[in-house]
C-alpha cells in the first residue's frame, strides 16, 4: 500500500471538516472541538488546498457544503465513526469502581487536587481517574462518562449539564508584588503594571483586554506583560511576585483565603458563562459516576473552603 501519510490529509483537518459540515458553522465546530473559529477555518482551507477544490460555500453566518464537500463529508463521517468504533473495541475498559473525569490541567491542579483527600474520605470505594488534555474532548466519543466544561449548555446539546460555578474573573497578585509595586485601586492603574497573560490555544478564555473593557477602561488594546499557554504557569508568575494575573474565582479563592494572593481592585468581570459537570445523554451513569457527580455538585460555589495545593516555587538559581 502507498504511504498513507502522503495520501491522506491531516487528521485534525478531517475532524474539523466533519464537525463544520455537520453543524453548518465554523464557529459552532470550534466550540464543539475546543478550537477557535480561525483555527477551524485554517484547517479546512488547508484541506481544500490538499483536495484541490472548495468544500464549503461560505455565507455570512453559516457555511454550506459544496457538491464535492457533501460527497467527501459522507465518506469522512463514515470512516471516522468506524475508526472510533475500532479503537473502542480494543480499548481496555476501566472497572466500575474507577470513574474517569475529563478536566483541564488547571482544574485538576487548582480545584481537584486540594479536595482529593476529602473525596477519598467521603467516597472511599471509588477510584478517580482525572483525564486531562490540551483541548476539551468529545467525551461521548472517548467513552468518558463525566467532564467539567466551561461555557453555556447550548454548546453541548447532547449532554446533561449541571452547573456548579459561575465564571467570575478578578485581578490577583502576591503580597510581595504589591509591597514592591504598590496596590492599584482602580482597574485603569493596571495598565502601568506587569500583567501575566494566558494564551489559551484551544479553549476560549477571557483576556486582560476583556477584563479591562468590562471595567470601563479604554485604551486597553495593547497591554504589556508576559504570556504563557498554561494557566498554572500564569498563576505561578503571580505567586512569584512577577506580575498581576487574572484569577478565575473558583480556582483562586483558596489562595485568597490563605493569603498567598490578594485581590487587586474590587472589580469582578462576570462573563455570563459558567462551569458544568456534563455527561452524555445517550448513556446512563452508573452508581459510582452518580456519586462523583453529586459530590462535585455538593461543593459548588465553595471554592474557598479547602486549602489549595501549593504550586511549585521557582528555584533561586
């Protein structure tokens, strides 16, 4: 057989194409796959270059498959489904007492890790497996029963969604940073401070520009600082006294309680989004999954009631 790597387009492009064709929108495909609309558009344009013809007719708010796109979409959908079925057939299934939960690295480190001991005490018969990934997985396709997702329920039409935290962002810094640089009282003053920025490659994440605009600060198109693509790294800059960071309240409230971080200004940006425990509608949860889901929900909006796990301090070399 000829080299498949040369014959086949990129797998990422095929997945983006399948979702966009099914949903009729690059934006909705990006929301489902945890990618930006521009990333979806780029992947599909690359696929179109590889096959040598347009696959979509692009409208103002929606896209429609061309005749060639429709034919290819049928084949891609069928092939991806068969591939998923084949992988699931050989995948080792965890025993019923192991509950897999799909989460971001930041949520696993900053929310779940401080509570694991309590969970082991409350649910001693259950072994939890935290499944982290760079992007939000389609947990139904991955045969994962539970996930934590941020956004709005309309983004996951095939899932039950139980809210446990609203999305609220505040500015945070270490006491050492504020002692060295002064404590800003108004959001506008942060334009003169070093800010830690999150460049989230796959999931949507509010930015400093969004936060400042929500506070009525104009001229926030260029905000200086240092950037990282992992939220734990962003927060580390704040712990080390290097910068002011955006704090997702449900993740940082424990650090506010123990004094490692302080809120900077009294402004809170409420995005209108929330965080949910989700599970596929087509597959009922077993008893242990229900216990884990209900345990998480019992801690909703109580992010500050547990001492957070310490983030590794930077060496002094």
